[in-house]
C-alpha cells in the first residue's frame, strides 16, 4: 500500500460521495457545494497522475470561477428547497444504461494497461511539466487550440446577444 | 534522534508548519494593532493606549474577548453552511501562506530548506487556485445567515471578487512572461542583478503598469478600502458577517488580514524581488541594516520608556526595549562574523537573516500602504466599482500584457542575449 494508492482511493471515494450528495441534496446550495467537492477531488486525482498544471487549472477554472457563478446565481435567486416529483418511468431505462456503462468501464479498467498499473499501486508517470504542455499546445496543436478559442469566443458573444434586452 | 535522521522531510515540515502558523497568527493579531495605531495617528488620535504600553497587549485582550463571547447562531439559518463558511475562509487564507518563500532556498536544516513550507513547481498557479476559492467563505456566509444585509454583502463581494480576479490574474502574466517560470524561487532568483550597477533588476521597473494594476485589483480582492463594499457599514451594517458573533466573526477577521498578508507577499515576490536586498552585494555595510534597524528601534523605545512611560507600562516597555536590543545584537553578530570568517554555517545564518529581513520589510511597506489608503480614501460607489474594474483596470492590464508580449517576442526574435 503506497501513499499514492491510499490517496487515490480516499479522494476517489470522496469524489463519488460528493457526486451522490450532489444528486440527493434538496437544497440547491448543498448540491453546488457537493459539486465543488467533486471538482477538488478530481484535481487531487490529476495531481496523483503527475498532471500538476491540469490540477491547478481544474481548481482555478471549475472550483474558483464556474462554481462561484453557480453559487452566485443560487444566492441571487434565493432558491428554496427543491420539490420532489414522482419517479419518472424513463428512470428504469437510465438504470439499465448506467449498469451497462459501469460494466463496460469495469471491463476496460480490468484489462487495460493504465487501469492495471493503477490497481497494482505503481508509481504515477513522471511529472508532465507545464513547459511540455505548452510546447504541445502552442507548437504541435496550435491550430486546433486557436480554433477552439475562437469557438468559445463565438459562444460567449452568442450568449451575450441572446441575453441582451431589446431596447 | 534516529527517527529525525530517517524522516527529515516529515519532521522538518511539521516543525515549519507549526512555527509558520504561530508566526502568522501573531502577525495577524499585531497587524490589527498596527492598523488601529496608524489610522489613529492619521486622524490625530492615539489609538489603543491603555492595555499594555502603547496598547501592545490589545490584540491579546481582543483575542480573549472573542473567545469568551456568546456564539449566537441565527434561528432559521442553514447550520451546516453557516458553520462551514468561516472555517473555509480562514483555512484557505492560511493555506496560501504555506507556499510563500520567506528566504533563500539555500538556508537548510537536515538538507531541507527551512524558510518555505512547500516549494512546488507551479507555486504561482497553486496560490491562485487557493485564493480563487476564497470567495466561497464570504458568499456562503452571506447566503446562509438568512438575513438581508449579509445577503447583499455576499452578493456584492462575489460579483466584486469575480470581476477583479480577472484583472488580478492578467496583470501578473506580464511578469510571468518576463520570468518564464511559475516557481517562486526561480521568479525571485531571476530578479537578481542591477541596472547601472545600483538600480535593482526587480520586475517593478519594466512592469510598473502591471504592478499598479495588480495592487489595485488585490485591494479589491481582499475587500479593503476603497473597495470594501461587501462590508460597507453605512449601507449594510457589517455586510456578510453581520450575523456572525464570537470566534466565528474573529475567523473572518483573521482571514481578511491573512489575505492582506498573502497578496502583499505575492506583490513582493512578483514585483519587488522577494528576499533580495535592494543594494548590490559589493556594498558590505548593507549587512548591518537589519541589526542597526532593531537597535535604533531599541534606542527609541528606551527614550520613550524613560521620558513618557509611568508605572506598569514603563516596566512593559523596558521589556520591549530589551527585546529590541537583544534581537539587534543577535542579528548583528552573524553579519559581523560573516565578514571575518568563512565558516559555512555562519554564512547560512547570515543569508537567512538578511533574506527574512528584506522580505518582511517589503511586506510591511506594502501593508503600511494598505492602511494608509484606508485612512485616506473614501469608498467607491457600487456602479463606480464595477465600471472601474471592467472599463479601466481590465483594458489597461490587457494592454500591458500585449505590450510585454510584443517586447518579449522582439527580444526572442533578435536572438539570445
């Protein structure tokens, strides 16, 4: 039992617990808090994989910016307790789909090299530095990177245009 | 002993964390004293005066008072979130300080650098990750109190912190472009050297615009005057912490001051050369500045003890005087010794003292500036705050970023040198 192994299970379980809390909580703000917990646990898992830059960005972008907006909107609307509706019939389809998906993931993890290495408690891969990442992003994959940026910019502008009040 | 030699990282880390926590907590307490004193003198008052000589024991008395006050929880508040908020605020604020290097990494015990708790490659990004979470303490406190004024304060502060965090981050990218690293130690080491042999090569010289943007955004980020709208007492009673009492209130209070210290440390590291001395190494007299400063303070205290202090205060101030003199001599001794001996440990002790002194001096200067502004400037109106953040600060910091990138690119194209 190496330390990364214990940490992986601790934070993996915490992430799953957070995700369950997110769905079960009746107060929207508790759901938001649970989602923040999931984001932070994911960041720790990234760190264990040696992707420190991705871990930091995960916290800055998701926990620090996007979830703040969620919490902000929940506060602004001062939402109360959620209402519970009757169990939807389509949920049975969902249960089956989820079960199949879990089986698939389990099968893949059991057989693939990555899953095997983690389960055996092997050391995480050598740290992938920020310099390596930026070389990939701004040399090898410059065009897709810039194209994605422009796509996001267009989406932001679109949201602004749609949200604007008619004068 | 065997355990210590087998696990140097663990043992040294635990001791470092304990010492840092103690030092930071004391510093927070005395920062409130400093603030009250400076503001009082700006307004031609005396400030705290009666609890200890010159009110020096006032922070202790305040701390005890907070501990023994009744802890009231509003009846219809969300208990979980209400209790979580102050813990979140304080623990995040204190975690950030663990990344700050207070002195050169060459000062080591058992092979471990002792003047920084954790030196990581992406130190800068990690610090931003922690501080970007800081808004939750304020926002959740405002929401969970289930009361009008805290809600308004929480909303204002979330909006304000999101808005100014953009400028804050962009204003320091210029420095990162010049330095080419995210590691604090490398950032500081990259600022050594001098223009014209005496002007330090700190990033503030080429990045003065970035520094001003950073400082303005940092004040807004820590909710201080003139951007203290989340707790504007004339409009919102006390803003997001109106419903908090006793030690939970104290935790918000401490978190605010801890955040002030963090952004000051970051400004020092990024723009003011961290632990580097402002004078060239060849000027050997600079080694005596820390000790001489403490001795001068001791002389001032001695004069004050003899001329103005009476009764118990005279005794207390005599102790302060002795502490200053003793500290001064302890600081001067390694400086003198390092000039006459080449023993490695003397040099190390001296480097450590010099580094910590200059780092602390720079932080204190920035903190004094903070307090000075609080004593001078009126508060912004909310719409002024928002238009200032988005329409002035953001474009200026973006322009600074573009200009810096262009210059860096030009020198890269010109070739190495």
